[in-house]
C-alpha cells in the first residue's frame, strides 16, 4: 500500500506563526490570552491551554499584566481599540495575507464600490474583513446572490480559505445582475496549493483521508473537494478515528489535512496506517 501525504497539508504559515507566537508568549509571560480559539482544532487548543495560552470571551477577563494575542485570521477594529484603551500588551498574530485582504477591501470601498465578501457567515475572518468597510454584503453560495440589492458598482473579495469553484459560481451569478464588478482574488496561496494537491491526489489514490476537526469549515471543505473526485474519502480528527476495513484491498492512500491540523496529528495518522498495512499483509 502506497501512502502519499500532500506536501501542503496541515498548518499554513499564518497559523504556524500564530501558534508559535502563542507558545513563546506563554513561556515569556507565564500566560497569554486569546479571544476565542487560535485554530479550529481541539487538540491544539488543549495543548496551548496546558502551556499557558488561555481562551477568554472578552478583554475584561484578561489580567492587566498579561498580554493578549490577536489571532491569525484577523480581529474587528473595536477589539483593537479597546485593547489599546486598556493598555494591554498586544501581540499581533494576524497573518500578513489577512492584513492584505483588509487593505484591498478598503481600497475597493474608496473606489465607491458596494462591498461583497464571499465567505462563511459568522466566521471570524469574514467578520474582521466585513468590519473594515461600511455595510458589506456577505455571500456564501450562489443562491444568496439574489439577496444583494440592485446596485451598479461592486467590489468583491473572498475569505482566504474559499474554494475557487464556489467563488467562480458566485462571480458568475453576480455578473448577471451587476454591470461594474471589480473582483480581487484574495484566496491565499497556501489554500490554493493545498486545494490543488488534494484534487490531484484524490484522482490518483484508491482512498483519501482528510485530517481535520469537524468544527473547522476549512477542513470540511477539503473533505468535500476530495469526495467530489473520490467517493472513497473519509475525514478523521486523529489516528484513532481510522477504521481497518477502509484499507482492505486498497493499493494507494492519499492524506491531506486542514490548515489548523498540527504536524503530530498527521504523523500519527501516517504511523497508524503503516500499522494497519502490516496487519493486512
Ligand atoms: S489560511 Fe492563508 S490567510 Fe489564513 S492564516 Fe493561513 S496563510 Fe494566512
């Protein structure tokens, strides 16, 4: 049985840097606080908590002498302002590519365009992008395009982890209704690379395993992407979710993981598959 792990699987550089910053800050200051989970992965959050990186609901819950870490996918402006007002030590772990989306969406608004953000409703990254401009419309599927009020000029950006196919469908639907559209493709390059590798691997493998939390929209998207090309696709959170019967009569296994899946979980899955391989031999 051949096992292939997609090169871009797992942490993107933005998440990796944010997690490392959280560990460093916890070590330096004893504790560091975050407003919500740093990544959508229960194992990572638990490990960080043990190291002193704690999750709180509001800035008021942070002790005055401890730093606050603002997460990779961006933060609404009020939180920035309030953290400064409270004189908290702010550690900015915002991914540079998210900062870039913020700049671009503001530039589109400055051109006098009504802003459309293609992304998941309620997702932290999408809310932080939306907060940069006045009254943007968030669209997650092509069906939602009909909710957009008639307008002449729009500027469109997307959440960094969107699937290009979904974005294309939405842009096509927008073109039917709007005359003047300027679209900046803000899907980030680690996401594009990861998606392309999954598409290729799913077509050439007998079985696809996607590792990621079921609470991560990004990981669910990867599973969907693989499943569209290979019905024999399963999502797991860690090695213990693997079932021996999935591997019977399988000659090639492709593995990928969401941007919030740490390396040790990927390694654990690989090791478990090697054990299963031995059992089946
Ligand atoms: S998914 Fe892309 S934009 Fe988001 S943190 Fe990772 S590299 Fe940055």
